[in-house]
């Protein structure tokens, strides 16, 4: 067992500086409980729980589970804070009332989340892909950055983590940076810590887990795909999103048409058109994760290239921890440590 002297671990109440990244329609209760047991931070998108009462019930269950198991991990919620999310305000109220200990904000201003979370000591980390957005989040008092770089699943950033992480550290030395994008192994975790990251956010590796509530076909696609099989599409949310290049993805194309682009940028129509695009995209993804569906739209990142099996979430974390030890031993043998 690795006992890292990590400020992030102390800040978030976890044993390892690893966040199980929030994944739409993938992250579920069994995965979150496994994260708690494994000593990492398990985060889920609030939009995975859209029925009345579901979100509040899950938050209550996770608090109770954490207390009953004296867990070395923790949990949090990812909120899409842009205006086109029709459930944002409702979900934020539920999370604040449930005293969620940790938040990750995406695709908008985190101001309200930060203000309300601070009222009871919760931490808010913000997804950032560039220095401009990071500066805005820092000015609002965020507790940390999720540096979303190239290779990430879902809404990946344009910049390599080897540049983005050090740049954030240099400009905002007091704010911890969590690296997100292309990390799926213990060696990958060590490499991100070496360039200044306080921790890592890992998503795609956990799609290929026993607990993930998606079809076996989706899991097998993650295992059998290579990095060249991951492409960007605007067809799901209007924002470029990484998916596995299935025959159906090829069929519908990767770019919005000229009319769609116009409606998404026009000041009068953009809020409601983006909302419509996202709702339609969510419906397509919901169908795609179910067994026997042939219109496959599966989100994943470039780290599929180093994912070769389906394991339980606990086994995945244990393997990463073992790989971290091996990587550190190899560096030590080279005289680097």
C-alpha cells in the first residue's frame, strides 16, 4: 500500500491522489462505493440522476455508506453549470441541502457553486482547458483545477497536459492542479505527479469495469480500441466530444451543419438550441449504452490504447497502485530518485 504525502489527499480526505472522473450514464452507485472503499475520490454527474428524488437519495446513501465503512475515500458531484442545463439549479439545491463534500464544475461559470459550497466547507474544483478560464475560476475562489487536456474522454481540451499542468502551476502556485486526459496506468499517474500535478482524474479506464452499468459491447469496445479509434464529434452536445469511431458515428458525421452552427451562436437562439442539442444527444447516448443497440455512440478517451481487460473497480485501483510502485522503483534504479 502506498502512503503518499499528498496535499490533495489531505484536502479531499482520500488515500490516493486519484479521482474517478464523472462519466455521463456510466458512473453509478456500485462504482462510487468501490471508489470509497479503494481510498480514491468518486465523482458522478448529477445528470445521471434526473428522476425526482433520485439524486438526493443517492447522496444520502453515499454519506451513510462512507460513515458505516470508515472509508478512506470520498465522493463528489459534477455539475454542468452552463445555462443550457435545465436541471442545474434544481440539482445544485439538492447537492447543497445534502452537503456534498466535493464538486467539479464544467462548461460555465462556477460562481454560484463556489459561493454556496463554501457555506459548509465543501471544496469546488473547476474543469479548465486554458489559462483564461483558469484565471476566472481562480478569481472566484475555486479550491482547485481539473486540467482537461488532449486525450481526455468526453469534452477534451486542446492542450497537452505536459504543457497545461506546468503552466497552471506557474501562474497559480497556490491552487492544486489535477491532470485529466489519457491517464489509465500507475506509470501515467507518476508522470503527472512528476510534472507538478497534485493528482489525476481517470475516467475511461473505469468504463471497462465490472461495476459500470453499460453494455458489454461498450466495455469490449474500450478494451479493443486503439488511440486512432477515438475521434471528435459535435453531434452529441454541440461542443467537441471524444467518442469511439463506430460505424454509426461515421454515418451521422462529426460536424454540425451550417444551420446548427448558426443557431448555436446566435444570441437569440443559442441557449435554447444548445439545450435541444444536448437533450437529443443524451437520448442517443442512453440508447447506445443498452445491450442490443446498433446505433453506438460511446464516449471514451485516448487511453483506450493501454486498457486491455475488464476488472472490478477495486482491482483497477489496486493495479494502478502496484504500477505506481514499479514505476517509482524503476526511476530509483536509474538514479533519478
